[in-house]
C-alpha cells in the first residue's frame, strides 16, 4: 500500500545540463508535488501493504495504475524503485523481486509498532523531461513459522559437589528462534539419558519464568533429591526446545557430581603378622597392607605411614612403608635385633584438606641367624695409585694390611684370617685385628708385573661346632714401576748416502723402546744441540729424522754426523743416544770462479808475437769436477791467445 502524505511533498531534484560553452553544471530544483490516492491491494487501515514472508517471486502486491506517480511519470520505465525486494512492471504493477525473509529484512524499528511487525519503507520516484513523481510505500512483512529453535552449543558441562543443597537451581541455556514470539520457543523438555529408577527424579525442569516483550521462557534446572557421588557421579540429559509447530532443537547437558570427603579409608585387615629373618636382604619387601576409600580424587587417594611410637625408634628405622602401594620394605640391616617381637601401628589417611584415617597393627618377629659372611678389605700403605708393591723394594718392607669384619654379634662375629698361597713372597703379622703384609723378596716389575694371592676368612673362631661362614678372595698385587730402564735404540748407528742439494725430506727413522711402563716407558726423540742443528729436525713421537733445507756438500763437507737422543718421561729422566752418518755425493752445482782477476794486462807497443802478458787463475768448488779450462772470447782471439790449462795470456 502507498503511504499518503498529509501535506504536499517537498523534494529536491538534482539534474544536469550542458552550457553553450560545453561545461557541465549542476542545477538544483525544488518541486512541490501533490499526490492523490490510488487503489492498492492487501491494504491495511493504516495505509500499509501487508505481505507474508516467503511469498513467491513475481507476486503482485499492489498496482500504481491511475496513481499520481503514473500521472507524473507516464512511462513506467523511467520509474526507480529503491529496494531489492520489489519491482515495477510495464503495467504499473508492483511485484515481489526476491523471496522475502522477514528475519533478514531491514525492518524500520521506528515504523514497526511491536516485535510482531516488520515494516520496510520503499521509495518510488521518477524524474526527467521536467517531470518529477515520488511516493513512499510501507511494506509490512508478516511472519511465518519458517525457523526452528536453536541452541548455541551441542554439549554443556556442569559440575556440582555432592553436598549441594536440595532445591538449588541453575539457569539453563536459552534457545533462540528468529521468528516472532507467536512462532518462537513455547516449551522445553528434560530427558535423562543415563538415569535408572533411583536417579530418575533427582533433577527436574522448571520453565514457568518468562521475561521481555516477547515473553521468552527462562528454563531452569532444580535439584529435587540429595546427590551422592558414590552412587552416581555423572548425569546426562537431553534438553529440547519446541515452537508452536513442534519444531525443535536439543543439546546434551553433562552434570559431573564432585566428591566431598565423607568416607574414611578402611583397612582390608585389622592385624598383619610377619616373621623376618635377621639376615633378610636390605631392599626386600617384608609385608603389604591394603585399604580402600569410597571417595574420589584427593578425597579417595590413600597414603600409608607408621604412627610414631616412642618404644620402637631403632626398630622402625629399619623399615619403610611405601605411602602409595603399602609395601613394607627393609631399608636397614636387622643385625643385633634377632630374637625380638614387635608391634607397630600403621595408618591409612586420605589426602583431603581435612583428612580422615584408619589404623591397624603390624606384629613381626625377627629370627636370629649367622647371616653375614666375613668381609675382607685391603688397605695399601703405598702412595702409588693402582699398584701395591714397590719395585726394587727392601726385604721386610710392609706394604699394607688386611682388615676382616663380620657384622654378626657374638660367636658369629669372631673371625680368623689366613693366606692360602704366596708364603714365599709375603708374610702376615697380626696386630689388633689387622694383618700386616711384609715382603720376603725383591720384586722386579720387568720380570713379573703382578702376583695373585688367595686369602681366606671365616667366623665362629671360638666355636668350631657352629655353622660357620667363610670368604675366599683372590687378591692381585701389582708391582709399581720404577724408572730404572733407559730407552734402548734398535740401531745405535744408521748410515746412508744421499746426493747433495735434495729438497727437504725424511732421511732416516730411529726406533727406541723402554721396558718401564706409563710415563717411565713413554719415549720421545730429540736432536741434541750441535753445529749443524739448523739443517736437521726430528719428529718427537716417531723418531723420523728429516732435512729442513737442501744439504750443500761444499758447505757441510763430504760426511755429516747427526746425534740422536731418546728419553722417557719418568723421574729421573733416562736418556740414550744414537748417531746418523750421512755421506753427501757431489754434483756439478758450482761454476768456476776467478781468483783475484787483474783488471788490466799491460802490453808494450811493437811487442813480439808470443810474448806473455800475464796469467789468469780460476778455481771450481766441486770435488769431482775441480779441473778448470780457459778460453778467450771471440772478439779478442785475433789479438790474444790463452793457454787452455794454465790460463797464461800471450800476444799473437
């Protein structure tokens, strides 16, 4: 329906024209148009077109034929409709242009009278040829039930302690429905998925509270019966929302009932009895206690412990109870406690902030036994690490002593000690329970590095009838090394011949060994200082001797003697020497050189041919090629002659 203006409509028309000078200008014209009414279908009494949403595209909703806008505009093609919802056809009929959805339409809240109404204002106008027409159409989109209720979440989790007060309430999620309230949510339902007959009525749905202009339901959950975690710790509900046509949506509500500490631990038995041998191995489990607690979490977590008892402090130090498993473990020897009976109070306590506990009695007896074998320990009096006998020792020298211990008491702890073999090498002397080892011979490590002597200890020395225990131990005595050997060269002398002027290279390799061990037997090589040290070097580790620059026979002579030394790293240092003899073979590496050559030789005018003018002297440093021959240059041979072997110069 067209909205009729009670007064004339003032509208500004902005048009354009081109001047004689071709410039584009803007012209604003104010036109007053009086609109007369025209018949439209589906009219309401307030001058609004009512249209139900989801009306098919192309449905005629009004006719502008015979209206003022037709009279002013004449041609419907010049009419503009400012809306994507409707359009004007050639017969001046107003048709739906798109399928209209009330929930997404741009409703004018000022024009809409209530939540039910959704009024959209549509402007229709034309301009051109000096004519202008304008009209507003108010379109009231009527709601249909085309939406279902919807929850935001598929699952909701709620937690509450088991002691929550009865009749407590919790607000539930509200379902949304874009439709108006007449088609919106009108009821909720609550169905327990995992309830049995006893838990079916613990909760109920309350949906009698409403709010807002749309009178929306506010669902709540009410606790009707007391909760008990030990009976049921999880409730699962399907909560559904329905509209007037029973369109619905649901979500699952998970209610976790949390535990409170309303149950004390309970032992499986009130008394535990054990018999423990005195020689029970430390670390072994000698008993176990069990308890259970109906609560959960820290309220149901149990820790075990011994209650403090002033009468058993020493005994209880021998045991430890695992706070989690309840295993009772022997952590300290029961030596000297045999033949005694004990009672210990054990508690089981939960880990709540205000813990509850239960107690029981552990009764145990300790059986006395000869349960420990004698232990043999050797203490060396030598300062050397890893060895016990000094090399080149003096006879009668004491190198250490044996100690024998037995942790048993009484006759079980009385010990005897003997050496099974090695009596020709060692002698035992007892003093206050210590057995000192005296050397009976001189030891040489290079002859034998170690000696194995078996020693024997047993208990019950004063009572041969008791069931005694004994220990046999093979004891290895290592002879300590003295630096009493020099490094020995495999070759004390090496000889070789080489051609002079060769590039630096390895000339020879020496090898030395030392019978000692460790640093005493570690050999390194060096060349002692001598006149030709700058020509030679040696690898400290390998003994390779090499030249560091070419060897010149004319400088060094026909033969070079190089001293080589090998020393160990012991204290004091031991050193041996060897020699390398090198014979240098000559090569023709030197040119003849003149000896004090004269600058001028004098010749008198009119001298006779063959007269001697002087003698030229030249020498050659090479040994095998020391003979020198003379000759004159070509430009002087026509005037002078030089003797080939003597160097005498004469005139021709």
